C-alpha cells in the first residue's frame, strides 16, 4: 500500500468479536476527534456522540435485535446522533453523520480496534429504543451505533473494486 490512509481503507473490515480488554480513554478521545474531523455541509457539524461503556447498558442494547448482539462482547459503543433543528442545511445532516461514522471506523481500525457500523437511521423503531434506553432528548436523532473493542477475530481484506460499477462521462 502507498500510505497508511489507503491501507486503513483497504484493510478495514467489520469486526463483531472482541476481547475483554478495556479501551483507554485517550484512544476514545482520538476516535471522537477523528469523527469530528469529517466534512460537513457548510461546516454545520450537526453531530453529537454518546460514548456507552457501561456493561449493563451494552448488554441491554444487545437484546434489541440480532443485529446488535455483538454489543454483548464490545468494550464500548459510540452512538452518533444528529441535531437537525440547529443544522444550517437540514437535509444534509445524515450525510454529515455518515462521514463522521466512516472517519470513526477508519480511526478505530488504524488504532488496532475492531468495530462495526450498526444501522439505526432511518429505522424509527431502533431510534425510539435507543432514545428510551439512553435518555436521548427528543430533538436529537440517533443515526449510527458503532460497536468497538479489541478484535478477537481477524478477517482478510476484500478487494471490492468492480469495473462494472464505473461510468465515465455519461452512463
């Protein structure tokens, strides 16, 4: 690989099994700084981040649906939310939160952590559940939940490049 950024992009995989090793607060802060370094429309930064490291809360979240089951082993999770009311360009808040989510995942991988993006938005039932369990104010919309920890599994990189998906000039 030419550089560490491309290496992180090409080798990052969704990791769902974790050791029980705690993630240091300094590393969590770096993940949050990386997430907040994402581009956002008009630099509106409509995001908020909720760090969840309480074992009983992670266990409760893991029971919501089978897609959240890995939270049972995760050292922590970070919920990325949007504050739509204060966004300058309200219709771009989800893209902004998606960029923050991707930055966080890449920073986690580059730091030796495993993580997986657990879908929340636009599935209203997931958002309602998270708001209830985590006491999230009504004006905040849960977007993505990232399960994190030191990996207890390894996955080989996948080459997902596909010439059939590329068009030049016109379709």
